C-alpha cells in the first residue's frame, strides 16, 4: 500500500486592489474555480495595496480567464 501524502501547493495571483481581487474571485467562481483573497505586501510603491487570489489548482486556467475578462495581473507565484 502506498502511504504517500500528497500536498497541494498554494498558487497566488496578485492584483492591484481589493476591488480587482473581488471581481476576479467572482469571475472565477462563475467558471467553477474557487479562490480566497489575501492581502499581500506591495509589489512596488506605485501599485497601491496588494491583494492576491489564492488557489489550490487551476492557476494557469484562472490567469487565462482573468486576462480574457480584462483583469490586470501583477504577478503569479
């Protein structure tokens, strides 16, 4: 029997504001992709408060969907 434990890594999609984070979360939910929102440290001084969507899977698909819906993505990690 395989007793291997599989860990899911969190994937972060950073956006510039809480407004964009909430909009992005709603868009993704419509596609069956669930995300949480967390406040992150600033990416740079000119970007304002940083927020990220946290996903356990489907980050590549989520990025594609968000770009199609004109959500500006600052970083993906």
